[in-house]
């Protein structure tokens, strides 16, 4: 648990450690006369002598403990010093955990499809439902469903008095064989002698090569039947054919079954097309007909059409922005707590001025506030988060000073103007654009090409061939210039992997800009990846260094323990000897007092 960074260093009360060295003490008495009434015995514990009061009234034990306590002040200082370093390590670990939480949160919105939530509403959800991703165009579509895709369901004509009734009483093994869908493979299963209806069901279902067939036993209140159904829909995919090699008499042909449901494809029209006939698919989940839309067919529409309306879910998008701001502020808040300076007490926190924390704070702030990589103020609608109403509170004394604040009205205006541009600023991944129609961005090498703005220069000869090209002044290898398709691929630097097509093949030398974009979430994720790296990240390096410091302090504490124990041993030896000598003189004094008293008498 992290302690308050403004709290004082921990102080540890001194606890003396009993000496383990053996001591002996003797007291001498030369007379049988009585001694002082406040004389106290010496006691020995584990061989160590402790004084609880002596005949002369001196408490040597307290004196020794006081001396040891003075000597132990250096150890106490070391322990407090060690505690402060351990607290710093705990802070580093907590900051690392919080940054990993931020990274995980951002990974849930680091693509345009995840960030720009679209919603699709259908007039009758009992006929079909639909889901939309970021590629879905806003607008509406009509859908007419003629039939849904179905599986094949077959029930045996033969009935049985019990599910334990035997289906093989021949005295030897029989075979149940079938083929499935368009696969020509015949699946032959051994049915041992004495197998029941339930056993046959289990044999079919337990087959490790089962391609997608499910067997069940049905009961109509009087008799039991074998049901076989396909697990795949479609006219071809879901067809079950009982093979002629089957030797179980009651199930040796398709004619021995009633097909209670026919496997079939889904049939539907989109926006009245095709006018004659139907679009067919083997499944009821269809994502390859309308870009960005996934249809889930549930029943036929009875000749009528249903309307799908696609729009942006602005509240979901705004919630993504709020999450971004809140999660970034979680990290900033923790850094504020670690490094705050109390103006009243004029005291800093445990990590006030710590270079590593300052470095992390500065890099994260810069990443959030700077223009997104590859974006351009002239060509892109939004290039910085401040344009969306996300700013750092710079008001001195504000409770939110140093934290991000969101102006939701300004965000609403940005979303109303261009929601896709907002999504790009947050979550663009491998998005390229150009500043001229003379060239077109084609592709990149994902994970290799770095976000940025690059200048492509090239020369076209009179034949319309590209004779040379360069990117940011670095010549492109001729092998990466395609004169058949008129393409140029960068082979060096951060632009490595970018491919452009040249559209203007008139003779001349040209220079155009290519923007390869990365959104703020992806940029922050990359930065957090570096900052939280296990061995080479700044926090990991600092933690390792501080662990070394703590280890060295432990060695000094161990040395102090040994030194104090040695000192205690010597002190107790000396005071034991002194105690014995004082006891001897106390006895002489008592004898003299007794003799003087007798002379007076």
C-alpha cells in the first residue's frame, strides 16, 4: 500500500538485542554479617548478564541499554533511509501499473472501427437484426427475406420401446455410415453387438472425426426415436446422407428417416436487388453484401421489406473520449500525488524533483498535446486534441490543475462537423493520404512503416516511364520502381514500405507529399510500451538502481547489528567486573561498620 508522499519518513523505535556471549560474575563476601537491604541479584539470560539494580543503588543495566540506544541511532537512521527508498520503489511500481491500465484501456479503442461506433436499427427485429462497424455508410437499406438458412433434421421411422432397447442383436459388430455436405468422405462407425439406441447416439456424438452431426433420442410419450441433425446450415453444407454400407437395419438408408427440416440456403434481396431471383448464402449471418454491415436473418419477411437505418452512435463515441480523458488523468493524478510540493509546510513529497518521474510526465504530456503523427493542418480537419475541446487545465490553484479537461460542447461541434475525422485523430491505423491527385497512396508494411509526413520526388520520361524517385532526398532503389503499374515503393527510413501509384505520367519532375497517419491512442500505446518495458523502461531501470541501494543499506545495517552486539558484549563484561568489585568493597564496608559499632559498645 502506498503511503502519503507528504508524510515524514518512517521512524523505528530501538529494540535492544540481548547479547549471546557467555558472561560470569561473582560477588565476594568475607563476613556472614547482613548486607544492605536494597541489594539486588545479578541475573543471566542465555549467558548474557543483565543488571536490575545493585547494592550501591546504581542501575547498570539501564546505563548499558542507554549507551546501546545511542550507538543504535545510526542503525535507526539507516532503517529510515531504507524505508524511504522502498517507498520510492512502491511508487514506481504503482505508476507502472497505472500506465499499463491506461495502455489496456486505449487498446480497446485504437482502431477507427472500435472508436467510431455505428448503430443500425431495423424496423422489425423478428425478421432480422443488423450491426454496423466504422466502414458502414450512414443511410438506409431495405431487406426482403424470402427464407432463412436451415440445417437438416432427420428422425428415424423405426420406434423403440426404450432408449436402452438394442439396435444390434446379431451377435457381431455392425456399421453405421454416413457422409456430410459436399465432403465425399464416408464416416463409418462400429456399432458393437448389444448396443442400445442410446449407445448408438453416443457413438455418433463421440466420434473424434465427426464433421458436424448431432444425434439425439426423442420420446413422444410412447416410443423412442433416433434424431440426426446437421450443425451447419446451407443447401450443400448441411446435407446428411446415410451411406449404403450401413448394416444397422433400422437406419441403413435415408428412406428409413423422415426429414422434418430441410437444409437450405438463405435467400434475400437488398434494396430490391436482384429484381428476379435472390441473393443466396449458406448462413444467416451475412457480412459480405453491404460494406460495414452484418445482417442476422431470423425469419422470412412474408413478401414485405424491412428497413435498416445506419447512423453514428454519438453517445458511444463521446463515452470513448471521456474514457480516454479519464484514464490519462488517472496517470497524471498519481504523478501529482507523488511529486506535489506543500506550500504551507514548504516540504516536497518523496519523489518531488525525481528525474525519472519528470521524464515520464513530460513525455506523456507531449504525446497528448502535440499534433498527431502524419497529420497536416492544411489537409486534415483535426490534427490535435485541443481542436476537439480536450485541454490541460493550466489555472493556478485549480483542483484540476495539470489534468485534462473536456469541453463537451466543442466535442459535439466537432462530431457534428466530421465524425470520421474525429475518429481518425484518435484511432487512425495505417491510414495514408496524399496532397495531390497526381499520386495515390496504395499500401504500407504494417508494423514497419512509421507515421509521418514524407516527400516523394520522381521523374517521368517522354515514354511515360518513371526513371528515378526519392523519398525525403534518399534515392529509391530502381528495383522498387514499377513502370508497368507505375508504382514507387520506399525502401528506407521511416517511410519504408509505403507504396504510391503515379497517376500523372506526363514527362517532368514532380514532388508531392504523402501523409502516413497514426491516431493519438496508437501513439500513446507505443509510448507506454517503451515507458513500461520490463528491463529497459525508465521505471524498470530506476527500480533496479534503487534495489541496489537498498541492498547496500542492508549490508550497512547488518554491520551495525554486529558492531552493537560486540559493544554490548564488552560493556556487560566490563560492568560485570565492576559489579563484582563494588560488591567486594560493599562487603568490606559492611564489616568495618560492624566492627566500629562493636568498639563503641
